[in-house]
C-alpha cells in the first residue's frame, strides 16, 4: 500500500496571511490536505502549501503569471498539475503582503463562481 508523504507548511506565512485574509468577514479558515485553507461561499480560494501560497484563478491568468512573473508555478501537489491553481513562492514570507491584489482577484473569482453555481 502506497502511503502519502507528510505535508508541511510554513507557519510564519500563516501568521502573516491570517490577519490579511481573515479580516474580510466573507473569508473563513479551514483545512485542505491538512494545510491551512481560506474559503468563501463554501469554496476554497487560497491555501498554504509547503512554503508558498496557492491561489485559484482563471487558467489563462495562471499561465500568464507563470510565464511573466518570478516565483509563480503551476500548483502540482503530488505531481498532478491543477489547471486553475497557481503556486506562489517568495524568498521572504512578508513578500506575500505585496500580492494582496492577486489574493483579492482569487477571492472574487471563486466567490463569483460559487454564487453562479448556486443559481
């Protein structure tokens, strides 16, 4: 039987992101694969994975960021690339504070998707 590798995350990054994301009353914390996750309308829009931040965006937007920005890559947990998810890594955990616009873009994208799915 194949066992899953133990996943870990950067606790310092969580300490930085929690106040930034959870200040929004529509965001609530949760877990995904044992990692901290951030949800809106019952849907995951961001999580911490290893030493980076994972965000859900349009596939085209993910590709654009990966092609044009340092520290952006496809999110591929256990080797499985996920089309609408980007993994952002920064040298300094405080560097994620500069990604608030992108985090908000992910939040709004998932919120809109969730509301449309409820119709």
